[in-house]
């Protein structure tokens, strides 16, 4: 059986025998794969390389049967620039998704401050070629930040 979740299911007995009572899952949602899954392109799916939504559900049921808790690393700071929300937010300044991200008409004065990876990235604001406005990203430019001020 291919897939990450099916492989985990097959090893739950071994994992439990080791005395492990919790498994921490790295992001497993669909991703372009530029940042080890942390560039989520769809919060509602499972990356095909790891299995299906059904495989995930079965894994959760089996882990519960073995008394193993599951912790999920949920990326909520940003999405991939390939996520439909961001793609839609770039189509128009009046897009219903526009305020889901942090935009600025002008390059902020502190654009070179606050990098998570100094030396790898030089700014936290990138000009968007479609709208000609800047979007914020504390991580990489392919991971635009979600706007936590937007309800």
C-alpha cells in the first residue's frame, strides 16, 4: 500500500510497543513542495504523495484504537502563493480574498526587517506583478502571510 498514512497504520503496533503515546504529524496538505509542506496550497486536502483523505481518516481511527494521540502541525501564519485564496486575492484589489492577506500600496520603510531567515531572504515585502502592490511574508516570498486583523 503506497502512502504515508497507510505506512503509519501498518506500524502502529510497533510504535505503541516502543511506548510512544503520541505522533506529531508534519504538514500533510497539498503543497508545491518548496518548504517541506509548510507552503500549504489547500487546507482541506491531503497531498497525493502521502495518501488520500480516506487514508488520513483511517489512520486517525487506528491511532485512537491503539491509544495513540495525534498532534497535527497546522500552518496558520501563511499559505503557499499557489493557494487559491492568494491567487484570487491577486486577481483584483476588490477580490473577496484580498483582505485575507497583508497588502501595501507602497513599499514599507521596514521592508528589510523581521525576516525569519535573515541571509536567505532580504525583505518581508514583495511586489506583486499583477496588482503592483506589496504583499507581506515573514517567511519566504512564496509564502504570503495571512491577515490576522481580518475577521
